[in-house]
C-alpha cells in the first residue's frame, strides 16, 4: 500500500485533490489516514517584508499529521503545518516624518493619514530671525536671511541707518546727508540731522519747550531749552492764583492792595488785622508801622514804601511803590 505522503505527492502532480485521488487508486482509507495539507504557496523571490504565504491544507481527523505547505524560497514567512497563516506590514498613517518636514516656526504632528502643522510660540528663534505670531520667520538685521524686500528687515536700527534686503539677506546702509533722523522730539530746541556717514548730529532748532505754567515763557538758548519767569504781578490763573510772584509761581496776591480791603500774608489774602506799632514792618504793612490794609495803622508819609495810593497820607500818591506828591 502506498503511504499517504506518496499518494499526496502523486495526486498533486496530476492535479487532483489527495482524498479523491486516493479513493480512485483504491489504497487510501479516509477513516484511518488524515488528509494531507495543501502545498503552501511559493514565497516571494524578493526580500519584501509584506509578502504573504499561501494557506496550508486542513489536517485529517486521525492522529497522522497532514503535510504542510512548502516553505518560501526567500525572505518571507512560511505557512504552518495543517493551518492557515499570512503576514503583511501596515501602510496606514503618515508616509513622512511630520516633525522633520515641518516648515520654520511650525510644529508637525501626524493626524490620521496626513501631517498637520501649528505655530510655535512668538519670538521663538528661527534661522535668520525669530518667529512672529502668525508662524512666520521674521529676519533680524544682519542675520543673513528671511527677507524679500527692505520692509521685511524693519528691526530696531540706530539713527541715520536704513534697512536693506540684498539677496535675501537683511542689512543696513547710511541715511543720506541732510536727512532728518528718526526719534525727533518736540520742545527740545534741537533737530537731529544725518551726516551721510551714519552719524546723528544735534543742530539748534527754534523749537522751544511749552511753558510749565502761566508764569513762565519757554525759549531756547542754543540747544538748551529754558523757562523764563514772568514779571511780578503779571496776571495768571494757574493753580487758582491771580498774580505771578516774579519767580514763576502764580499766587493769590503779592501785596495787600490786591486783597479788596484784606491783608496779603505769604501771598494769601486774609482779613484786616489791628495795627501793631512795634517798630517792625510786619502784618502786611507796606513800611514800618504804616500802610497796608489795617485801618488803624497810620498812612505812610513821603518816601515810604507803598503798594497803592491808600497806603499814603492824603495828597500823596503811590508812585513806583513810593509815596510821593
């Protein structure tokens, strides 16, 4: 009697299934002999890791083992004896390294089957500059990249320098001679002029500072701003005052004549006070023990100091702050 393995090989050579072939030959017992496994599919002749092997034939019901499929001829996996198997490598997901392929100022991540990119934080360093809020690499002056026109290189430049973009490289050049420099200020008595060599030159300018209050006038002395006080008793209104005191302060009064019958003390108008004959000029008196708003004080005589005609005796007038006929 032919062995099962020989019957299987013979049947395969003539193209018949082993059990059917064995019954025709009359030497095959389907009860005592297990069915032979089908011949495994031939392995791939290349080293492709995704090649799949053919499915092996099913085993018989008896204890005899079925013949497994033939092994693959090269780097592929073979089918196991009496069972089916296959192997392949997945091609799903992204086909590129999303991190390596990310543009400047972008972060790459694989989402589904495609790379997705998001902006890095603003001011993150990049080649030739820093990243802006929109995920663009903005060039800095002299950094050597990132520009297509001069406006792309508008970083902080010294006075009398202007940006340039040459061959994609940011740089700067000198502003032309006589041009006004950047960073001009008002009220500083100067104008800054470029000399054509990249230097800023301070030039006197009639640009006086504004007055600090009603009792000052702003002016220039060369390139130096100054504040000149108004004359004493010049009308003013700063801070609720009425008269300039001659030092740049706007005060309520400088003498009692400005106090409507009251007395001016420390540039403030107050009520009249009794005259004190103490041989001292005090309490709002215009001279020693005379003048001023005190009704009880004597009027000043010829030659004494006064602030108004009422400080002088009758028939005298206050002329240039002196009682005179």
